[in-house]
C-alpha cells in the first residue's frame, strides 16, 4: 500500500461505521504526521440500535512501512473527542506526536 491508497482504505473503514450508525455531514481531509500522510473523516451520527444524543464519529488511517493502521472513536462530547485527538502516536519510529493536529477541521459552527 502507498499513501495514494489512503482514500480507498479510509473510505472502506468508514463504510463499516455506516453499517452500525446513521451518519450525517461527513468531512474528510488529509494531514501529515512526521513522514506519514493521514486520511481522516469526521461525522455526526447516532448508533442505529441507540436512540438519543448524537455522537461524533472520527476515523483516521495511515499507511505504515509494513501495513496500515486506523484509529476510531465515537465521542459523546468535546472532551472525549479531544482525548482521542490528543492521544500520542509514534509511526515507524517518527517522534511521538498528537494523533490529530489542531485545526485539522474547521471550528464548530456557532449555534
């Protein structure tokens, strides 16, 4: 796999979320972590088997030297989403960094 395969890998992984959740307004982008390109999608939604408050679903994928990796969260609030995004990762020996850099997505729309 190569970085050019990331959209297909990420969209395939995100497709799995659509099997268990009703998602709206997905946003996709890419960013760099050290020498790696990361594909990410964020969407609001609710699990199909769970009525109630919406979640923020986020999935991030990258290609490694010997494989690929994806991380996913279903965050119930801003603090949970921030905990996921602020998690540190080290990819193929690159220096540890936050999984999702600040300003990867535009700020939330005002109510």
